């Protein structure tokens, strides 16, 4: 089978969609299928599989939902049509919006599969352009959502039947080695932007240090130079900003940490980073938002905290630091949870869905 993955965002842009496509393509290739990734020309050095990537158009960054979104400009429709219709399955990732997802649907005469990734409360774009976008939505033969929250977000505007197939994790990379942890190291991993909630974790640090003076926070992720972060003077020497961390180095960063915290306030569909932490044997504390509740069972495989609540974050972190037995239980259950999300399992589910949608596929 010839499969073309389409997305406005891919490496060197870091994020869940890029990871999803990359690992899915790897698994399909292992099965003997021919795959390619159609995306925009994006500046950056992290391009792990450029041999199978087709870059058309230029990537444009626009602010959206306390984050930055990418769209693709300057795409030649005739050239796009020749590329798209050279494959058996066009598997689009993201949401129905300009430009590559929408344009690929416009020109495609093949089997169209769409995986919806984002979670959002409302969309002015869909409210305004719903009638226009419906003609493209109706060209989708099979609809996948990575979680119930992602499904519910898009289904408010475009009703239909959606198959929920979650993200996966690379369990060959994220392994629970013998811990080399600093018993007081708290870890944050993610793009540093308002919706990730890093400020609330930083605001919790002074309270944590009252109980654990040796506590420190490690921040792994790019973007902090473009975001105003208020750092209390009493903890400025207890925070380490690593900047961008290469995917190959990320497991060792998890391995050193005592606790992983993701205080995101919105926009998370699933929480793949939570599973990565669990897979390395690192206890997880996460905001009680819909996407994270798809992964974390409070008190079982992780601990949930109130969004935007630094006091609650501080309280839960200090409680977990004091309670070794609880940490061990969270680690054990977290490893079990992570084992259910291997990419080979996810890839087989998606491939079976292709044949369910179109039994005539090769």
C-alpha cells in the first residue's frame, strides 16, 4: 500500500503530531508499505527522516489559543494534485483548516483518512466557515480522533462517526532503567508557551522549598526567551532551563528526575508526554484537564492537580516527595499504563481501520 501522510506541522517542528506521524510511518514501513510525508518547508535542523519527506510551500506561524499554530502558504495546486493522487491512502493529520489538510482534500481522488488531534473549547473559524468547510469534511472517508476530547471538540461542528485510536509512545526509547535520580528534582518537558502552564509550576516552587530546601526544577523545552516568565528571586538559582532537548536525549532527562509535572491549562488532547514519563518509571503529576484525564487515573497511575492552582501543585508535589510508598505505586501502575500504548499496536489498529473504510485497498 502507498500511504501519504499530510500535515502542516512536522519535523523540525517539535510536537505530538510530528511524533505521531514519524512513528506511524516507521511502523508502516516495517510492515512493507511505502510511505511519504507531505508537509511545509520549515526551518530547523531536526529532520530525522528527510528521505521520505516531501516539502511544498512555506510554513507561516500565527498566534492561536495561547500557542502558535502553523499554516502553509504558496502551494501549487496542480503539483499538489500530482503528488496526492500518486498514493492509495491520503492520511491527513491536524484539523480541517488551511492549508495542506484542506487543499489535499480538495484535490484528492483517493481514500481519505483524517486524524483529528486538537482539543479546544470553541472555534471561531468553524463557526464562521462551517458551511464552506463541510464540502471538504464530506470528502473524508474515515475519521479518527486521538482521544474522546479531540473527538468531542471537532464533533460539535462536524457530526459524524469517529474512531478513537490514541497516540503511542516509543517504548524502545523510553525505558525504565535503574534510576539515577536526584530525589528532589522536579521536571517539566514541553514547549514553553502560556497554555503549558509553566508559570504556575514556577510559582509553586517557593512553597515546595520551604519543606524541601534542596528541591530544584528542570525545564526541558524551547521558547522561553519569547515568553515572559516571572521567576521569584528566592528560587532563581533552583531552576535550570535546558532549552531544546534532542529526542534521543530526552529519556535520560526523564531518568534523572524524581517527579514529572505537566501543569498545562488547556489544549491537550491526550498527553503523550505523560506516558513517556510513566514509561521511564517517573511518577507523574498533571493538571486535571480533559485530555490528561484520558491518561491519568488520579491516585492510581498519577496525581491530578487543579489547573492554574500553584498552591495545589505545591501541596501535591510535597506530599509525593514525602510518600515513598505512593511514589512506588505510581511508578508500578504508570509502567502498566504505558505498556498499552506501543506504536506497533497503534499502527495495526490504524491499518485495520483503512481496510474497514475501503476493503479494496491493496
